[in-house]
């Protein structure tokens, strides 16, 4: 069995097309190019018994804060994309945002696992009334993905582990893919 060494999920044939609307290209049962859960490329797939990136790290206080904020950023974006998937009028955009929401929540779960806490935080509900059209949600998605990339870049040298730096690079790559996908809609 193959698993994603970033999120830890086992990659099964039945799950290859989960979140396909937020992937650069669709996976096929015998040709999985992207983790259907967190969106990372196949170079981060490994055997089931391999250690997941970021497992068993001893975090210092500053790194714990950085990871906690990264987790909240991903939840914040996941919450926004969930609302966008409900409010968009175009069915393709609804599917795109639903998949994006799932992937962002998976990123939050990765950070949660590394921090060693049990539950994702519940963030305050925010009004999204200013977003009237699908295009408004897509423009905001690009801003949010850029913000996530900037966050990972800003704190890259401040985390206490080379593994976490690698994780920040990997997640930034996924966020860049999301910008590309949102830009062509």
C-alpha cells in the first residue's frame, strides 16, 4: 500500500478522485499524481510503513506558535472555501471550492498532528456578504492563497526543524497550484 508522507493518508483506488476539482490534473486509479487529500505531488508518496513528515518532532515554543497560526490560517481558508462552495452559482466553481475546502482542512490537520493537539480550532463566524458573485470568491481565493504562501515563506527560517521547512515548501507549492486553478476559472 502507498501512503502520502505529508498527510499520512493511505492512497486507495476508491479515493483517487476525491477533491479532483482542486488538482492540476485528475488522478486515475493506476496513475495517482497528486494526493487526493492534501494535494501534494507523487514524489511525497511512500510505502505504508514509512514515517510521515513532521512526526515525532520536539517543537520549541516559537515553532509551536508558528504551527498553531499556520493551522488557524488553513482553517480560516477552509471555512471561507466551504461558504464559497455553498454561495457560488456555477456548479464547477461550487465543486472547486468544496475540494479546496477539504484540502485546506487537511493542511490544518497536518499542523494539528505536528503540534500534538486533538481538535481543530473553531474560528469566529465571519460575514461573507460582500462577496456577491463567483468572481468575487475567486479573487478572494487568490488573495488567501497568496497570504498562505507568504506566511510559509515568512516563517520558513524561524521553525526549529528542516522537516518543517520542507513541509512549508511543499504546502506552498500546493497553494501556488490553487492560485493557478482559481485564475483560470
